[in-house]
C-alpha cells in the first residue's frame, strides 16, 4: 500500500511528480462556509516558490494554483477541494541516463516498487511540497485563532551572516544544511490526545515527512537530555505540549534539514537549492497547520466546543 494521504478528520492527499504535467492535492473534511479563494492559497505558495533569488533553485515555476472543486461563490462547500498546480518549467531531459544518485531515494524507490521515476526523483522530489503548502493554506482557515510562523534559525551551523557561506558553497558546487524553527501561538489548551495520537508525536511525524528533514525537536528537545530534572522543570521548556496535549503556551519546534544531495560536487546536474531549508520553512508551517486543523476537529468531535479558546 502506498500511503499518500495525511490526517484523520481534516485530510489531504497529494499527487503528481516533479517533472510530470502537474502536481496537486485533494483536501477532504474541510468545514463548509469558509471563505476561500485562489489568492488565499497563492500567498503561501509564493513563499516556497523556486526561482526567486540566486540562493534557491533556478527552476522557473509560477506555482499558480487552481481550485477545481469544493468551493462555490467563494465559500467551501464541505465537499473535497481539488487543488492543481501546473509544472511549466519541467526539464526531464536533464535526468536522461542518470543512474541512482547519492543521498537520494532512487535506490529505495527501486527496491520498493521494482522501478523508479528518474525525472528529478518523481514523488520523492521536494517539488511535491508545493501541494502540502496549498493544502496547508486551507488548513489555516480552520484554525484562525492560531498564528504560525517559521524562520531560518541556522544555515551551515551559523545563526547569522550565513548568506556569504551559502553563496560560497553554491559557487563551489556544494550545499549547506539548515535548522528551521516554527512557533504556533494561540493553540488552545486541550488540543491533542494522550498515548497514541499525541500532538507532539503527530507534529514530529508530519515535519519529519518533509523531504530532507532528518530531525525534529519540540521545546527543549535534545537539550533536555543534558539537563538535571530541576533545571528542566520550567514549563516553557515543554514547547507548549505536555502529555501529548496542548498547554495553551506557544508550541515551539525545530526541524533539521540536511544539505541538498543534488550538487555538482557529486556529479549531479540540474537546478537545485544550495540550501533546501530556505524554502522548507513554508513547508514546515504548512505541516504544522495541517496537524493543528486536524486536531481541532478531533477535539471538537470528542469534547465539543467548550474549550476551543
């Protein structure tokens, strides 16, 4: 079984490949009556769009989204919302004759399916994340009480002044990793669930599913393992979640993005980001929004609206 869907009540399925004709998402479970236009989605897509500077992929994709269903006269209808983004600058010929590439999912896909899409990694490509950002834009409408913001906390181990180091890595045919920090403020106490649907566990799984993410921490994260108990008792170090349930404090998580594997130093051609984390911040925000929207609706289903904030 190939798992391409995410969520329980608020659920989305992404589809399409990096160098196919289009990519997109089907969003199901969205409440009816929410104001939604293509512009509401486009503003977030523009934050992860390639070709916007010399420090990101030079693939020239406008990433214009089209709403094909689920919206009538500017309002969601409660039926599946179909979102489509055309690939207008695909160059599959760039990958002709290229074997499995170091650091990519090429061999893993071939081991699972017996074949692989060599055109930029197909479904394994970060191009798929545009669909996540589009679905996340819809999720944000479900949680207007929550403000989600991600930032680049580190690039190549540096917290500031990293632009020069990234430019040098790019000119040398290499790449750098990054840490993205995301804060979700306004999440009401009570969202989440104990044991098997912990809010922190599902946020970690969602962010970990982003291509190139190799680690996720919430609150103090790995630093908590190096503290004494009395030093770790500060509620702020919990990152806004205890026992799998939101406390009402801001939720803070960080994601570690590995250096881009597609680099000239390893003999890989094409158009690639020297630091995938720069555009990954918008994807982290989207995955956080998708989890929180799902948990808001799960909480409402079990507990009603008595503690929604």
